[in-house]
């Protein structure tokens, strides 16, 4: 009875939370991320694909800020979590899928738009799963490729081809279709990816860490397209390699170690 009463109280709190007001600062940052996600969609429709890709990265910046600001200011709320997920579905689900479809997938007809739809559906599934596991998920890692990381792969691919002056050919069309299907699967998989939530930016760090901070700034400032492309794919591959290594190193279960019972022969 006590557990059921506690659950009812939690539901009442969740329903009444918006009536008691919302926290402005973290939700304002979430709204900025949603704005750039919507701007990316408009830019893709206009054929301005590089602007659409840049807008996705700007949305990712504000998406990373809103959660940290909420935790620092102790303004985490159920409303903020739900609003953030809805904004992420637009900015990192619909926007990159539409960008990829209009950029190279459209000539492939059914396979093209189905690949884009699969990406959106898997992004929605991943966000729904994250919301259910929000209070129990590990802070050190994500379960499956996070949607900003998946969107960053698509956006950085658009930027690198524009930076190199390469026109997408048939081989790129096929490669991107395959990539969309792979990213979609990895998003809803159980492969762990680093979350970077426990960086402890407000704590003291070794002096050499400032060198790497400055190095990142230099790389992005000197070659933004190449740097973002490298960071996005390095993050993606690090998760895949880590998942493969975890499978290889997984110890044999205790059940498999138990010897099979000897067959009883009739006397």
C-alpha cells in the first residue's frame, strides 16, 4: 500500500509540476537548440545544406548546455527532461534525416526515404528509452549512440564534402544509405558510449588539461569542417570498438561453467 501511495504522489507531482511554474534558464537553452533544429530543416528545404549542417551543430551546443546548467542551478525537472527530448527529436532526428534525404538520398526513391524514416523512428525510440531510464542510467556512459552524436555524423559529412569541394557521386549515395541504417541500429543498441557528464569542469584539473582545451579550440578554428568530421567519427568508432572489446572480454557465464549432468543409463 505504501509503495502504491508513493507512486500516486509522484504522478500527481509530475502532473502539477507545470502548474507550479517552469525553470526559465535551462528551458531557454533548450528552446535555442530547438530553434536551430528548425532552422536546419528550413535550410535543407531551401537547398542550403551547409547552413543546415552548421545549425545542427549549434543545436548540439545548446543541448549540451541546458542539462549542465540545470544540474548546476539545481533546476532539473520532469518537464525539462520531456521538453529536451522533444526538442532533440526535432533537432537530431527530423533535421538530420531531412538533410540526408534532400542532399543525397532522394534519387533512390523508396530506399532513400525509408532510410531517413528509419533514422527518425530509431531516434524517437532511443529518446523514449532514455526518458524511462533517466533516473537509473549511468552518468559515465550512454546506452546506445546518443542522438546528437548521430546527427553530428550526418552534419559533419555534409560539411567535409563541401570543404573538400567534392560532388557527391553514386558511391556516396550508397554509402550514406548504408550509414543511415547502421546509425539507426546503433542508436537503439546497448553499446555504451561516453557521456562526458562527469568531466567536473568546475573542479581542479591537471595543468596539462588546459593544453588539450586550447588544442581543440585551435583545431576547430583552423579547420572547422575537418575537425568536426574527425570528432564525430572518432566518437562513433570509439563506441563501436569499445562495444566489440567488451564482447570479446565478456567472461563466461556461471551457467556455462557448470558441467552437464551425466547421463543416467538404465541398469
